[in-house]
C-alpha cells in the first residue's frame, strides 16, 4: 500500500530480527514503545565513544562538542514540530514529565479557585493526574470532556463546557486506546476564544503523522522520544514563546540559574530555566537520529502506508469470531484495542506471545476511556511503519486458533 516499503525500515531495526518462543518477533506493542533503528543505537554509541562530557560548562573541547550535540538535538526537535525557534523546546524525560512541568510551573501561576481545566476522557493518566494534583493545590477543578459512542470527543459538549472559567484544555493528538485523532486545531481555536490555553499530548501522534505546532496554534505540545523510534528517558515540551517566557522554575539546581546567593538567586532564561541538573545528555542525540531516520522516509507516505495497514488490520480482525475493536472514529492512528468473547485480555496476550507476537493487555493507563466502554481491561495491537500485512495475518491467524480451541 502507498509509496512506502516497510522492508526499508525493517532492515534498519535489529530487534525485529530476533525470535521469541522460537518464532520471529512480531512487535505490535508500538503504543507502549517503538523499536530502535541502528541509526539511533549507533548515534548513542558514537556519542559515548567520542563526545561524552557535561554541557554548558568547562572551556574544553568535549564540553563544547557535547553542548553542540545537545543543542543540535533541540534544534532538530523544533524543526520536527514546526516550532519557530529551538528556544521554544524544553527537554524532559518524556510526555509525563512535560505535563507535570506545565502543571507545576504554568499551572501554579495560572490556576486559582474556581478555575477549570477541561481534560478529554480519552486522556492517558499522565494527562489527567498532574492536573488533578495541581487543581487540588490551587482549588481549581478538573472537568472531563465526554466521548461519543464511536470514541470521538463530543464537540458539542466541549463547546458547552468552555467558559471564561476555563484556563486550560488538555487533549491528545491521538488516543493510545482508541487511536482517535481529535480535531485539535478546531478545538484549540475554540478554546482560545475563551482565553484558555491548550496542551496537546502528542505521545501517540508524532510517530504517525507530521505535526506543525504553529499551524495547530497549540500553547503546549508534549511527546516522548521512545514512541518515536528514539531512546527512553528523553522527550520534549514545546511552549509558545510568550507563554514559556513567563514560566517559573519548577525544579532548582545547576544549569537553570543565573546567579546564586543565600540572599536569593536569579534564573537563566528559558528553556534552560526549566532544565535543572544534568539530564539525559545523550537523549537528544538519539532523538535527533530517530527523527532524521523517520523523516528520511517521506513522513506523508509513511502515514498513508500506516492508514492502509490499519484499515487492513481492522477488516482482518473483524473476521475473528467474537472479536470487537473499540471505537470507530474515522480519523485514527494505528492503535487497535479489542476484546474477544470468552477470553481474558491477559490470556490473549499470553497466547499471542507463544507465537512470538507482542501485544499489550490491561487498562493502557487510560482507565476513564476504557471504562466508557464498560471495560477495565482489553488487548491492544498498535502498529508502526515497520509492521506488515503478513504480520497482521499472523496476528489474526493466532487469534483464530485461540477461538477455535475455546
Ligand atoms: N500520553 C499518551 C497518549 C501515551 O500513549 C503515553 C504513553 N503510553 C503517555 C502519554 C506517557 O508517556 P511516557 O510514559 O513516555 O511519559
């Protein structure tokens, strides 16, 4: 399907060539984390073999080179997200830390008694709980935006919930349970009419389709490198320059200061003000390699391939007796969460594992979204650019055999 050949990607990803339980690995747990191309692995090894140093300090060659590599990663993230300047990018451990950063820094200054944070029911726990924590502290309220039966966000309800009490809207660019891609640009425009800020959780989006934060007009955009073929431990927060400028430190330490004195300290400009201590210095190097690897393929052709593969998988899964895929929103990424009559989700995952097929079972850190479908647990197959129609066939074949043996 499309103008993209998944074999081009597969040959770069060493782990896809190992076996599990005597069978070739079929990695369908990309929603949890993606596998890494050798370009990423080699970039990390190269960094530690040639460049390793702490950054922004010490007038020696390696410190300069490591700083350049780190800041080069920041510029690459800015380019990847369509941000106007690298200064709009703050490195974090991932999506979770980025949301907590916004809640603890921006939230503490901008939320007060009676204020509301509208959070979509699709959200991952990492885009719910940080808001609950800061809301409690600031006596603000977290208000869920309901879903429609097909898994889309109820836009009429959203419009009704918006008011001048709304300070923030938190919404995923793609759901990790239903794959739903909400109309984030339209939601943002509407929220802005009420003066609310919008945080977009791009954790499940960035690997699947091109993102342009300026076109979305998002105030905050967050993602994790490890879901984008990059390393764990690195992710990013994009914030609009005027918003970021006003954000207070959320952690204190080295790198984030201007001048320290026991009578009081002053702080570095953003983004450094929000990056205390020695972070994951190799992370931006690996992340940059991952973004360069992904964009080397023509992101739009990849997106078209994944869409076709997802449609193929939906149809193939529908042929399994008693199997139901959650959500039927037309705009979706390659996430297929399903139940099977008479089968416990964890038993489905264990059965598939015997065939070398990795899927996730559980609540997928999105209990409200699953509960909307009356479930506490489900199985999830999530696809990436290196997955193939043959692998989908293997999944379906294995599920058929599970149903046959009862
Ligand atoms: N948001 C979404 C939509 C996700 O899928 C995930 C990861 N499953 C997260 C946030 C959290 O990402 P991380 O654990 O990398 O911080």
